[in-house]
C-alpha cells in the first residue's frame, strides 16, 4: 500500500506531499494540479519500465515542460513510501529519484533530455532496518547482495554491496535483473511499475482499428477495440465476464 508520494518541481507541483488512504477522490478547481499529480504518479511508475525520455513522452504531450517553468531549477525529485508483503514479513520501502533536465543546463553531447542525478531505495522489516538496497549517484551504482546480507556475511571474503556503473538515461531500478540477489528491490520495482493512470478520450475510445495480441489498455483508451478483439479471440470467457454487465 502506498503511504506517501512526494514530488518537487513537476509542472505546477512544488514540494508537494500526497498521503493516500483507501479510496481517494481529488477535488479542486481548474488548474489546481489534480491532473499534474496523476501525471507525476504515472511518470514515476514509467521510470521503472522504460528510459526517462520515453517515460516523459508517454506521461505527457509536452515532455519539454515537465519541470516548473517559473522556477530556475534543473532538477525534478519524486519519492514514494509504501508497505508490501513478502512471506511473513511486511516491508516498508522508501524510494527517492532526482532527475536532471539537460535542457536547463549545458549538457555533454549525446545525453538525453533527462538523466538520473541520484536514486535511492531503502527497506525496513524482517531483518532489514532502514537498509539501502540501491544507491545511484550519476551512474555510480551500489546494489545490496541480499542473499549475502541475510546469511552469516564475511566482509573479508565477499563484499556486501556490488558496485557497478550504468548510463544515466534510465533508472537503475529499470535496469535490474529479476534475480534472487535483488528480491526485495525487484518486489518494489514490480509494485511501482504496476501503477496505472487512465485519462480516457471519448473520441479515441470509439476507434475501430484492432490489432491482435493487444491486451493492455492504453492510458487514453485508444486501443479499446484491440483489447476487446484480443480478449474475444484468446480469452472469450474473460471477455464475457467483463462485457456482460456493461452490454458490450
């Protein structure tokens, strides 16, 4: 369960903290920041599934305006705290990601519009007490070897952390392999990547172009016909269960 979401310098959101509880309803006047908050949540989720520039383009129609236009600051910070079950334990994760906009400063050739400045994932619960699972500073990365941590670890025989380098065009969370050595990091990655935000467009919902094997509904609903077509052909029982109440 998500306990808190923090965002700073994302469009109109400056030093904002959102603490959801159960079912939440966002109410406010136009331009109050409701959509921006949803897009910020979606953007953080997308960074666990794709490179930063792709995540920005998928998140908003104007990725070049991702940062607040009135603040002369070239970094965007996003963070989340959540509780997730693993076996008999309830783990508390804290994740913070700071991204640099290269358009706001002189950048080396070949760098994308957005790059990772810092990234930290920490966990508490079970045998972990505010333990750093992942730390990334400008592409210099430390990853906790969780299996070594949990067994009788000998620091002279083998290091507790694996150190490596990574390109800064994507988060290290996105680059993680699904291995037992990073079980808890990958648990958080899967949770973060599962967030969805739908802003359904009535006109695009009515398009009738269908592609086979398209099962995931896009955020605008433009591939609804494809999803229904794929369900009808591959999973007709699921299609009937979903569509009967709505007279599809």
